[in-house]
C-alpha cells in the first residue's frame, strides 16, 4: 500500500496544473456549454410537448 501511495505521489508531481486564469476560462466554457445544451433540450422538449398536444 505504501508503494502505491509513493507512486501516486510521484505521478501527481508530473501533472501540469492549470493556472488560475486558465481555470476560470475553462470554468466559463463548461458553464456556457451546459447552459446552451440545457436551453436546447428545453426547446426540443417544449416543441415535442406542443406537437403531442396537437395530436
């Protein structure tokens, strides 16, 4: 178990961590994408609901 944790620690030192500016940029991109996809599915769901009410 200690060998595993030592290897994990060694690998974590190799990780390239984003800067604060990059992290904010990535967060904005993810949130924008999630909001746009949610709006898209809302519109599709609303359209299908309206179509089914007509039938």
